[in-house]
């Protein structure tokens, strides 16, 4: 049996945990965080905790003085142990406003629920077959102060994923209202062109991904030129590679965008550096 963790207690994952009056259910009033587990340990936890605090501030949640990085890590490890996860795994933490009320909450106290699931691989593994992608034309992403966080209101990504499935694609690329290509349905995007990496600027509205930040840092550490900028369809057609990043899957390469075909040498190199950095730590 798998368990979830909430308010100091473990609950079976297939049973009730929260009231139907929870604001996450009524108003999508919150955000979430996903964390990769390697060798039974959550990785990049400092970066995740920093983003959690930034998200709380952006959503005007009140952080309890008891909510510390050490407390979070202790709870994560206890849930991993409870679920018997000693190698690769995935953790999701859903944060919502705890109080009752309608649009105007009674207070801003935060509530959260942790889930943890085992994964087949103990480290990040690149996809053997490249992904086939295209643009998602139906809805553009709004750019506002909350755009970079993992909002519980994920209908854009849900509908885009359904569109990809209906069109026989592995994924689609999401644009903002200015036409900039900013992300995939569950990943940040990078292109490689003549040995230089490019990724969409946070000012254009993509999720501020933890893996995005790790790839940028690895590139800088290993003298790979990298730029944050606005990406256009023309940039994709001129690129040598296109790959996706997120905390759980690591790096996934794209083989085709419309009639354009891509290689994956840079993606494989970055992935090797990523796994080496975690194993060294």
C-alpha cells in the first residue's frame, strides 16, 4: 500500500485525506512542487525549498515558523521510508490555503499534502526514441507574476496534452501572447545551435523549473555558452537540437518539429554531467 503524508500523519493514498471544502478543490488556490528522488534521497532540495518559499510569498501564504527546510526533509524521508522507496522516486507536495471562506479566505495559513511514488530508474535516463512535437495553437499562456510558479490551475497544460494525443504527437510547445515559445506541457525547453544553448527567458512566462536552473548552472560550470532569450519558431527551425527538462524526467530529446529533424549529442552530454553531479554529491 502507498501512503501520503498530511499534517503529521500517514494516510492510504487511495482513501480520503482532505475535506471537499479544501480551497485547492474549490478555487485551485495553491501551487505544487515535484521533487526527484535518487538513491532514496530527495535531490536539489535547497533549490526546491527556495522555490516553495518564493511561491508562498507570491500566493500570500503565511509561512509557519515551524516550516523549515529541515522539517520538510524529515517529513520527506519518513514518507519515502513508509512507502519503501530506497532508490528512484518522485515526490509531489501540494500546497493550499487552509482556511475556509469563499474567494476571500478567512486567513492565509498554509496546508500541504505529500505524495511519493517509486520510479523504475534510480537516475535520469534519456529517451531512446526522440519526441515528435508541434506548436499548441488553441490557447496562449498569459504572462503575469504567477506564470513562473507551478499553479494548481493547470488546465492549459491538460488541454495541450490532450491536443498532443489527438494529433499523434508526443508533446506540444506552448506560446505566450507575443508568440514566444516558452515551454512544453510539463517541461522547460532548450535548443542547441552551433554549440550554444538557448532557453526561454523567465520574462516570457515559462515555469521557473528546478532542472532548468540546474542545466544553466552545469552549462556555465563547463564553459558551455548559454543565453536566456525569446524563442521563436524560426529559432527551432535553425537549431541543431531541441530538448526538454524537468525535475522528474531530467532531459528528454526531441527528434522532430514539423519537418525539422534534430540530433541529441548535447542533450546526452548534459544528462551525463547531471547524473555525475548528483552521484558525486
